[in-house]
């Protein structure tokens, strides 16, 4: 089934300069991951290219240090 997403007004991190991307904050990274722990693409999340690159690096670091899982458990339908 195709999911419908609505892209926001712009990059969340550009709109709020005090909001930082940190690999240790797994709760902040979760909205940018699918239920199978894959990264949400930029066109869906609404991030700018700069912050999407930083976010990707943060997720990779968090996975390496086991703050978040590489893959989630298999979802059955």
C-alpha cells in the first residue's frame, strides 16, 4: 500500500537554529527512520540537502555505537 506524506514548509533544522542533530539522541532520530529502520528520503522528510547529509551521518554513527538498530524486527502483515 502506498503511503501518503505531506512535505512540510521546509527544513525543520533551518527553521529552528537551536535544534541540533546529535547521534546520541536516538529519540530525535526516530522520526527520520521507517518502521524497518531505514532512512526517510529527503523529499519526504522535507530536510534540506545539508541537514540530510548531517542526519545520515548521525544515523550511521548511532547504528555503529548501537544506539539504534541496523534493522528492526520483520513486520508481518
